[in-house]
C-alpha cells in the first residue's frame, strides 16, 4: 500500500474517533450536568527517504491528541424539588464513592434510608468538613442557601462542599456524570447554589447533528480517494504485466 493510502486511512481513523465522541454527546443530551466533548487533532509528520536524496520529504498524517471538554454552564431548569441543586458558575459537588472522591455538577440528590444525602447512585454528598450530610427523622423542611448552607426547621445542619480545579481539562470521566482527578480541589469561597433547579446538559443537538453530517461527508470523500488510488494502482500493475519486453 502506498503512502497516499496510509495518509487517507489515518484521516478516516481520526474521523471515526471524532464520530464516536459526537455520538456520546448525542446520547447524553438529556443527562443532567453532562459536558460535551470534542476531539483535538494535530499534524503528524513522518520523515521519508528516496533514492534521489538521503533525506526526502515528510508525510503528513492526522493524529488525535486528546479530548477537549466544553465546561460552559448548561441551561438551568426549575424542578421545585427541594433536593435538586444547581451550581451557577464555577464549581463541582464532591461525592464520596467506593472508588474514592468524585466530582460532578449533577445535583439530583435524595435521602437514603438512614437520612443521608446521596446522589442518584446512592453515594454520599460531602459537606465542607468532608463528612456526609445526615438529617434527623423529624427534619422535613430542607432549605439550602446560595452559599450552600443546609438548614431545616431545627436549624443549620451542614454546608455543601463546592470545589473547583486549576484546570478542568484534567478531570477524567468516571461515569454517571462524575469526574475523577489526581489534582487537589480548591474550595469555592463564594459558591452560587440554587435549590429546586437542575443544570441540563450543555450539548446542543442541532450543532452535534451538523457536525455528524459533515464528518460523514468527509469520511465518504476520503473513501472515494482511497478507491480511486486503488484503481490507479491496479491499472498500473495491469499495464506493467501486459507490457512486452523489448
């Protein structure tokens, strides 16, 4: 296979990975707190050698270098559920899971059988002392102020821990709208927590569909080039095989 085909295949592979990312975005359009992603690519140059000179030209391949997360805030939707919380601006809720601390902006919480505030997977939501938030059986009127202070009819209970990171791109997806990282979290001094609201996914379906259509067209265009190159090589081989020696 000639260099032209290798370069075209590298482009097709990159387009396939880009399509996978877009498909994941589309699948999470209705996932609360989800952040859309897109692939990052760069030109990868490979040196070549030829019979005419010691150092030939360089072949230009396509290389994916990572995934860029769109950290922009998604639309806020009113739910009137007292255990639904949204963060306006920077910040993540801190969740304690069996695998360690995780972080997310999906504030759809509930109380488990022991009265502990947990997320939809049943993991504890942390307060500013890195402790679970637990309510007494007789506490029914739960209120959360903008700074994250949790109170009931019996008074102050705890304060939600809202953290941020120096570089959000270092966060790795851990599933269920949660992220993991080895970076040290920093407590948000003045968080903006809104009770009775949820942050929706920031994925824009129309934009993603447009990108998907464009990628499919580019993939088909590359495939046509590969087919044309294959036909050219076959014709060249046939011509050489039919040539009579002089």
